[in-house]
C-alpha cells in the first residue's frame, strides 16, 4: 500500500521588515493600546468598587473626539434575578446612577491616558443583554 501524501500547507508569509516600517501608530486624535487598556481598567475597577462586580469583557474604541467603551457581563446575581423577573427598568435605572459615580472616578485616568479633557459622558445600559455602552466626549483638538 502506498503512503498517503497530503498537500503542503503554506503559512501566510509575515510582513517584510520594510512593510513593518511603513506601519504607523494610531491616527491623530485616536487612543493607542496602552491608553485604551488604562481606560478599560479604570472603568472595570470603578464598576467593581461601586457594584461589587466588574464586567468580564471591556473594549474601548475611539474616534477623533470620542471614546466608546462597551462592557459586557457586568450584572450581579441579584440584578440578573431582577431582570429574569421582568424588572429591567429598575436595574437599568440603578446602573445609570452607578455609572455617574464611575464617571467621576474614571475622569482623571481617562484624561491622563488620552491627554485631553473629558467634556461629556453618556451611558446606555441594556440589562436584558447584560451590556452597556459609554460614550466619552473629549475636548476637541
């Protein structure tokens, strides 16, 4: 019996050293990896401090004058029970109040990470999906 041969699998070639040199950092007005991580860590810590549990998934995105932070898996067992029993509005209102507190705690960290002053903060909480999105408005460049 002849041995079975498999076609060779080619790996995707890495970028050449010259291609890597042309890659640039973040665009003007956007946040880089360390800044995004500092913002995510600050929000997670503030939520954990005020709610007893922080989110397990946090991601920060930026545009020129805004930073959007999406948090998931943030609800406590108590809040999840209330949502299951049809009290999404109650949980949403409570979370809205706690978010205002977190905003105050995170402001200095966000300003330091971005190098810009925070001029606005808006949060939309969706208890049914166990997620929230926060839009942080930065002083225009």
